[in-house]
């Protein structure tokens, strides 16, 4: 069995993990979300690290990608609390969900697909939603590579995608 905690270095702790085939080679890979640490305690104001681990031919997990901007800090979800929703491994990539707010809830779902030609994962779709829990008004917008171009996982910054807001 793999020790995923071995990838939580520099005082980081494992917040979430999923295993599955990230790159279509039939071998089980992993995606990790790591909490940063400061003086032995989680830093609740720092963004989390998302690591992509792929299995090599020898069966060992190797770091294949990292992004420190996708999953915001534990206190960045407003009154709703920690904004990290989940990571999910899909047939041809993975998805990360972030959500938060108070009366007006918001969510962002980031879908990445494996690009074999570059041995990397590319942003394919972003779904942003805002919802008022009292009036039940909502607005959603889907952005695709036609809107943001070719963006590699390691380079993706969620602040480059427009927010959706209720009128």
C-alpha cells in the first residue's frame, strides 16, 4: 500500500486524497490536497497544495504536477467555513470543487483533462455558480478553453477566471 503521507513534506498534512487512473495508462495514480503548516500547526490563511502523483513502470508514485493556487485557505470560505469541497478522479482527468459564502453561496468546479502529447493536465472547463439561499436567485456560467486558452494544471490561477455574481 502506498504511503501518501510521505508526499506531505515541510510540515504539510494530508487534507484529502483520491486514487485512480489520472493519465489513462491503466495504473492507479493519486491526487492529494495538502494543508500547509506553520510551527507545527496548520496555517489556516495559506492556500493548499494540490499534488498529482502518477505511477511509474516500477510501480512507484512520482510527483507529476503541483498547483498552490486552486484550493484556497481554510478560512477563505466565508461563514460557510472551509471552502474545499472535493477532488474527484474522472475517466480522463480530475475535478476540484471549491465552495463557500453565507446567504449568497458560491462554487467553482475546475475540470482538468490529461494531454498525452505534453504529458500534462489542461484546464478544460470551469463552472462558477452563485446562489442566494433566501431569494433562491442563482446565476451560473461555464467557461471553456475557448474562453481561457490552453492552461496547464501547474500554471492555473483561479483569479484569471471571472467571478459570477448575483444582480
